[in-house]
C-alpha cells in the first residue's frame, strides 16, 4: 500500500485560548483564510466546537480546487476556469484534477485510450434498467445503477490498491455519460445508443443522448463546444455537499461506486444540483416578456418567499466565474440553433438584462449564476428538464473521484464521525405501557 498526502507543508502559527500556556495551532493555506486547528481543543478544554452545516469548518487539506467567492475566482489545480475552458477539452481537465498537472501529449493519448476502453456497460446492466418504471426520474435510476456497478467489479475493490483505484476512477468517468444517456433513452422507450469511442467526451455524450439507429447523427459543433465548457465548469467546486458526501461515505472505506452513488443522491437535492431544474421552471412560469416586471416585484417583496431561480449564490458575491464563461457559449449556441428569436429564450435574455440593471439585484450582488446559462444551453441543445441534474452528475464525477483518491491517500484520513450537542432527556426510568401518558408523535 502506497499512500502520499500530496499536501504542501503548512506554516503553523497559534492562537491563545485565554488560559496561560494554552493555545491552538493555526494552519496556513497557500490561498484563502487560515484555519484554527481544533483537534486538540477537547483534550485541553473539555469542549467541542458547534458548527451546523460545517460552514466555518475545514474538513480536510485539499490541493484540487480553490474558490474565492468575493473576487469571483475559481481555480482547478491553480489554473483559472476560463483559461481551462479556452484551451482544454474535458478529459484534459479530468486528468488535471486527478493528477495535479495538465497531461503531456503522450499522457493524454493514453488517458483517452483508458477512458474509451471502459465506455460500455456490462450487458446485464441493460436488464437492471428494465426493472425501473419508464417514468422514473433519471437521477433515481442513476443512484441505483451507479451503486450497482460495485456488484460488477467486486474483485477490484481494494481501496488501498492503486491499480484498483485507477480502474474504478476510469470506469466511473467513462461509464457515467453512458448510464445517464441510457436513463434518458429508457424514459423515451428508444433503444440504448452504444458509445462512439472515436468522438470526444462531449460529442459522445450527445451521440448517446440524441442518436437513433435509423438515422445518421452529427451534433452541431457549437453544441459540442458548449457541452465541453459546461462539463469543465461543473467538474469540481471543492467541498460542496455532494463532494463532502463522497468523502464522508468513502471515509468508512466503502468502495468508490457506493461513495459516488451517494454523491449522486446528494447532488439531486433542490438546494444543490437539483437547482438547475428550478431555473427552467421559473422561466416557464414567467412565460412571456411582459410578465418579467411582475415576477421581479414578487422576487423583491420581503413578504413573499419567492426567489428568482438562477440568480444569486451562497459563495459568489460577484459574477460567478462559471456563469461568465457559459454566457458566451449560450449566445453561440442560440445562434447555431437559430434560436436568438425563440420567444422563450428571448424572454430569458430579457430577464437577465433587466435584473442586471435592477437596484435590488445590484445592491445585493445577485448575478445570474451558472445554472441560469447552463439551463438555457441544455434546453437549446435538446436536453429535457429531468436530464439537467444527471448531466451535472456526469460532469462532477471526476471531481468526486479526484477528492476520493486524495482522501484515500491522505495520512490524516479518519472515518467521518462528528459530535452533537445533545438536547434530549437525561437518563430516566422505564414506564410500563399502562402507565404512559399519550404524547404527540414526532414522526408518527
Ligand atoms: N431572488 C430574490 N432575492 C434574492 C435571491 C433571488 N434569487 N437570492 C438572494 N436574494 C436576496 C435575499 O432575499 C436577501 O435579501 P435581504 O438582504 O434584503 O434579506 C439577499 O439577497 C441575500 O440573500 P441570502 O439568502 O442571504 O443569500 P444566500 O447566499 O444565503 O443564498 C442562494 C444564496 C443561491 C440560496 C440564493 O441566492 C437563491 O436562493 N438563489 C436562487 C436559487 C438558485 O439559483 N440556486 C442555484 C445556485 S448556483 C448552483 C450551485 O453552485 O450550487
């Protein structure tokens, strides 16, 4: 077993706890805020920290992705996201996220061969698909099928074997578009499209989504370019809910297919990857340009919980760098499909224009987010709404895999086991059933 941390040395400072001689170390990152290392806190003080949502807590060292929400910076392994979109395809970025450096020409060629070698799924997986209802949400299908992959590779699941880890990583990246496209085809009742290994990652995904055996299919070049850009900007976003889920499940040494199936489940939530469906639902709800002022009034009304989906971000308080990149591709795709004048998309563009000039949105730094533009692009290319989050899962798989590999190689890796602030009953005596006083059930 070979494990290396890959983490740079951190300069260690310290903070006083208030009592003479007691202090906690402070860890210095290469970028971003320093962190107080509280691992010795309980030993020294008998206290734990309380941080629901872990909003103030660093859970690991990571060298993969850096986000600065104030400045609108997103770096993969130190490279700005827009530079990567301009110069790379998705598999260049996948290699970078997994290995820390951009690939040489030889490494890239080998990687493409390794990935395309694994693009098909076992024919028995077709049988698993047939067990689902045709109207199942594709994310439900993906959770099940990706989890089931571990049943097909059970001889290859030693997480401390570097070859097993590499095989699982390649299989997951290669098979995820195949599985997502199969979920779409299954819902339509069309035959599954086998992968095209001569096509790029984005091109092949479009082929499996939209081709039928009786017709020649060639996606517009603008669609391939835009999907490649979407896949890159969605590939990683440091410790978001689904990535932390993958780390958390993986920390028990569960196999990577199980960990990533859990990541897919987490991504499905409407506060995470599921938000991209909400953007299009909002646009559908607005319907026509003349209803924009009314919808904006609702979004700004303090007494109305309504929010304009596709605007604002928890981390980015300036223009989301991912949205900035996708905006250009959005216009390119609309032109390629001759849809600049499509009433629905015209309305979306008008909403963007009006919101960007509105005082309420400007004061609160609410900009269109990544979901706003990816949603419009995907809709223009022909992705149905339920396939938006599965497409996101395809892109994020490499981020999950990079974090899982980093975690397994991390000598500080521990099973995730947080503490709680217990607010239940103190110890009490058992009451026989005839003497119990009825109470409102909490769950039922
Ligand atoms: N529409 C109207 N008002 C908004 C919106 C919005 N979309 N977003 C924030 N605000 C207002 C909010 O009411 C508050 O106003 P005030 O200061 O007067 O009380 C102020 O802006 C700050 O909002 P917040 O709730 O403190 O901001 P947050 O950082 O907690 O929320 C958010 C971030 C993404 C949950 C929120 O902006 C939102 O609900 N947006 C719509 C949903 C959406 O598009 N989500 C996709 C996010 S991008 C994908 C990803 O990376 O996960």
